[in-house]
């Protein structure tokens, strides 16, 4: 999936950057425990339509750098997203965020509305929806114990978690499951899972940003798997109510990793979002009518 490495703010990000000629730039933000592999069936048909595409592994995830002591919270990741877009000379884009990538998208859109043409949130963390009570207990009292568990026990735990992300068991098995586990099968990968992912499971940023969701002016589409076991559909409905120009699409027979259960549907919903006039077009229309 990824074809280059980009140095941003002194760290290395594994990235896919495909320039297109349609005039649309799409930026994909994955979640946890995941990496850009999750977009493998969604991105190619959009690139085939001539859209510019940016996808990358978040700092501390996948093939990107895993720097010890570096802040990899969603707030820090949103700041790093801005630096990456500047490095690639991208001034406006459509943001597509899944899981904690959706939190990063919310934070970036609220602080940089003029740079976001459209917004898509897919089974996104939001408000106080995360982490689960189980992970809260682990983070508060048992994180070091979990980080020290034998490798096979760790992989078994992570595999159980990953199998919960899909509605159809065969969608998270064999080579696909192996691909999600691969970044965590080294001592560095296991350390990074706890230090760069789990340790930063914290709903404070999404709770703080919640009042500002009502200020978002860009067209927004919210996709949700009706069978999501991690982020209940009630949170998708709440986001659709709070974001002024949002439309909720609930997808039957799909779970949290919507791109595994219904990749074609995700790609088609992105195409549908792109038919909606961007915030830049809307602003231009208002300026012309005012004149």
C-alpha cells in the first residue's frame, strides 16, 4: 500500500501519495489496532478516477517510525497531519477518518476548517465513546503487566480483539489477520502498541472538541457498521445531530472495520460525498452572490 517515507517534524512517516488530475485530494486516516492496510480495497478505485490520494501510517503505527517518548495522542497526530500536508504542499483536502483517525479528523477540521473541503467519519471514536471500560482498567492498573506478557499471549489477545472488528469471521482470518498482526510481531512493535497506541487511549480531546462540532461547515458523511461492537451506532447518530451538514449512513451486516466487511460500499460513499459541493465551492458561491 505505502510507497514512500516522508520526514515530518523530525520523524519518519510511511506514506502513499498518488497525484491525480481530478482536482480532488483525499486524505485517509486509519485507526487502532490498524495501519494503512485497511484501505487497500478502497483507495485503488478512487485513484483510478484520477483523485489525488494520501494515506499514511500514523506515528507509532505500522511502518512509520516508533520513537520512544514521542507524544502520539490524537491531538499530537492532528498536528502532525498538518505538517505532513504542508510538506506535500496540499492546501485543501477531503478528510476520511476511521476509529481514532476519525478523532484526528475532527480535531483537524475544527482547527483548520478552511483546509477541509469535506469530511467523512467512519465508525469514529467521539465524545466519551473510548476507551472501553476494559481498556480503562488495563491502562490505570495493569498496563505494564500487559506490556510484559509473552509474545504468543500478546498475539492471541490482539487476534481476539481484531476478530471482534468484523461482522463476518472470514473477513478477519488467514492472510488478512496476519497482515494486521504483522507490525506487532517484533519487540519494537509490541512495545509500540502499548506505548504509542494504548497509553494514549484517552477521550479527553474528543470530549473537549464536542461543543465545536456544531461549527463545522463542510459537507460531512458519517458511515457506521450497524453491528459495530466497539463504537455503538448511537454515537454515529449523535455526531450526525451535532455536525450541521452531516448525513449518517448505517450499513447493515457490517462491523467496526467497515473496510473489511463492505469495502465497495465505503468507496461508493466516498464517491457520493465528492459529488457534494465542497466548502470552498460554497464559500465561492456566497462571495459571488454577495457581489
